C-alpha cells in the first residue's frame, strides 16, 4: 500500500510546486504589463504627450480631441487596459512613431543580432568564468587564487561603456585592427561575409565577457571552496582516492549545480545588459533599438522591447526551475517526502 501511494504523493508534490512557480511567474508578468500600461499615463505632460508625441501640445482643441480618440484615451482606464491586453495577445505592439513600421517587425529584425551577440558572449563568459572559478576555489589559499580574485573583481567593477570606449580607442583608432561599429560590412559574400561578421563581434563580445565573468567566477569559486569540505569529498580523501579523481568525480558535479541557475539567469539579463554595449558599438540589436526609442520618445517601441526583456528573463528562470531537479537528485528526494 505504501509503495503504490508514494509515486502519487511525488507527482502531487511536484505538481503543487510547479503550479506555485507558475503562479509566481504570472504575477510578475501581470505587474510588468500593468507598469508598461500605466507608465505613459503617469509621466509629466500626461499620456497624450507621451503617446502622441511632443508636437501634440501645439495642436488646436479639435485636433487634440481627434488624436485623443485615435489613441483611445477618451475611454475609461479599465477599457483602455482591456484593449491593451487584447492587442498584446495578437502580438500587436503598435507602430513606431519614428520609423513608421510595426514594433513587432522591428523587434524581429533586431532580436537575431542580439541573440548572436548574447549567445556568443554567454558561452565564452560561462566557460572562462567557470574555469577560473574552479582554479581559484581549489587554490583559494594560494597566491594564484587571490590574484585571480582581485583581477576578476576589478573587471567586474568596471563599467561596460568605459571598457567599450577603451577598446574602441585602442583596437579601432590606435591599432586599426578591428571594426568598431555595426554588425557587418555591405558587399561581403561567402566566407568573407562570415569573417567580417566575426570581426564585428570581437569587440562587443570581448567587452561583455570581460565585464560579465565576475558572476560565474564568484559563484563557482564559492561552490568549489564549500564542496571541498563536504562529507563525501572528505570520505574520498580518507579512502585514498587520487586528488584529480576526487576533483573530477566527487567535487565538480555538486559544486557546479549553482552555475546552472546562474547560466539561465544570465541569458535573460544579458539581453538587457547588451543595451549599453550595443549602443557603444552601434550594433543593430535589441539594445540599440531600445536606446533609440528612448531618445526619440518612441513609446510603442519602448513598450515592446521592455516586454521582450521581461518575457526572456521569466522564460530563462522558468527553464532553470524545470531543469534543476533533473541535475540535483536532492531536489527530487525532497519532492518525494
């Protein structure tokens, strides 16, 4: 009787946990949608100036009333919010004030460039940060480990835009070795186009890696240093297991579990963090699109890019929650109890 009821209790526990997490994500999404809807209506000058543009204030009363009706601002607030949600369900974020094209199309054109930049940066950042963190964790009481810690903390404290400007001055202006703006050069085809694309990625990816390895390094260093004193590691040492085997088979797997969560979180945040780097290097991604929208008071574009960022962060956190129990048997054991 006990053996047949345990799987049912396990599925019930996992189901309740999944529903609880899903409810939390939906609550965060609801708050983000509400803020996005209310923000232009709370800014100085009122919603008409924010949504309709600065020139609306120069219109006569009849023309202003026509603009108000066109944007639906003459309706009650809850009705406006309902239409706003209905448009989002249809993936209708409106039309850009400055470009005159649909916001969804502009985001779809910019997002692949950002994913290429962020994906390359995240792969290198995680690899370098984890490797350095393992070395620093294993040698935390040696000069090499302390030197790595100081160097990574120094890079982590440096602003990305400042590092980007230094790279432009040195590699672009002084050496003339690498392109400093854009994502590609028109006219290249075949392997030349691939090489040109890679050359344009070097500086922005380098800046994101240099300023982003700190999180992976610190998480890995702390996890490795903590795992060194875990009971199973000490038992392996007591049994005379070789040091290299202790590290590779008994220490690294549990120590690197927090890195999985950090990886999922960084993937979401890097999409937003690329805003500064894309602006410095004039890279045609989502960050540059957001910056141009802010400068031009293009609220539909700002709204679309902000929601894209929120959904990306929530999706990566949800993926981390779903996959973490598959990597850590302790989580599955707690769910069964």
